[in-house]
């Protein structure tokens, strides 16, 4: 498939925002920018998030923005993207080989429908060889989205998962995370989250998971299980952490354990208000005054307090 997740560039350039963690050697984008407004939008289903307006149909946004010949980059919700890391031992020579390998795995787990998915591959640097990751977009046709935007005068420049922006942001703003021997990052988007495992700042695993409900209580119980090493016994939020944990995202409802307040889980850094209706801005640092767990070293046990 000629059009992958990125609507205008190669798979490596498409994930430029993740280069501090994924591939430090990638070139930066160099667009011949004209005097055209540029927007980076979060896409969930057929809607985009506009901080001042809330959830808005992408088609409606294009109709308005096209009058100004706007440029657009889309960041896709976790529920609409599947991500995997190819086996580090596989001799994958290039992105095409990685895409072929990933397609086989997606077909194995999701059936023959995955044969038609748009897939892009990106290199993950390792100490011995390049390991490849891949993302699939089951619910959107990238070429179709680009044509939809172009029909209104909007130039759709790229299409990639929101986590590819969120993870570098977390690494930048979470103290000590990139240097930790073992660290985990939860990118939460309602009841769906991407759970990323890091070793010395290097991505070694990524899994998409579903919470039992889109609530703070459900997230706390899930994190407690991870603190027990993924076992089912850790549901009390009172176990010792086996890794540094940072959380960013949106879309969770207050639970019975915390009322309307954000929970304080010692040892867990929270980089956004998870109760928000839409994704946080990734252009400014998180506010340590309004978010619990944003000061001091990241260590200790998951607790059940609140702020």
C-alpha cells in the first residue's frame, strides 16, 4: 500500500516527534512552509478535539479551515491504532520487510481483515541492531482522509498515533524517567491505554489494554496489578513498585474511591488531568501545582490517597 499512516512522508519521518526515544539519528522535517495556518489535531472516530469547542466533526473543521488553506497534522486515538514491536532477533533489512512481518502478525491476531490495513514501520534503536516497530490503522483509509481534506482546501500532512507525541513529552517532563533502569508509561485515552515499557529510556515493549471502565478507580486497580508484575493479586494500591511509572491522558470519570478529586498514587507521576474531556496540550509543561505526584523522586508504593 503506497499510502501508510503518514500522508506525506516516509514512515521514519512520520514518527519524528518520537525521535528522542525511538531513533535519535532521524532527520528533522524540513517543509517549504508558506504563510498558511498549521494545526495539529487529535482524531477520535470522525471527530477532532478543539480545546475551545470540544469534539467537532473533522469534515466540519475542514470546511471552515479550508477557506484559509490550512495545513493539518492528525494524531489518532489509541482505540483506532494497533502497535507492535517486531522480534529483535528477526533479520529485517528495511521498513518494507518490517511492514511485511508486522502484517503477518496482525493477520495472526486479528484475522484476514488485517491484510488490507494501512501499516507503517519505524526503527527502534538498540545496542546491537535496529529493531522495528509497526503501527496499523484499521478504521481509517489514510488516502481517503487526505482526499477529504484536500477537497476543502486543507493540506493533510501527516497521520500517526497520539502516543508518538505523548511519549516524548513524558520523557521530557517526568524527572529521571529516561535514565531509570526500568520505567513504564501509561498513555490513557478513556478506557483504552497504551502501556509502554522502557529500559534506560529505550522502548522495549508496547501493549494496548482496556480498562474495566473509564474511571480513575479502574486505572488505579490496573496500575496496582502492574506493580505486582502483572498478576491478578495486586488490586489494593498498596504494593511496592517494580518500576518507575508515569501517566498521561484524558477521559476518565471520578470513581467512588476518590470522589471528584484526582488520586495521589505515591510512586506514580501524573502529567495531565485524567478527568479532562479531551487530550492535554503537549506544547507546555504540566502544572505541578494542579497535578498530584509531580514533585520529588519517583519511588515508593502505590497508595490510595487523593488531592
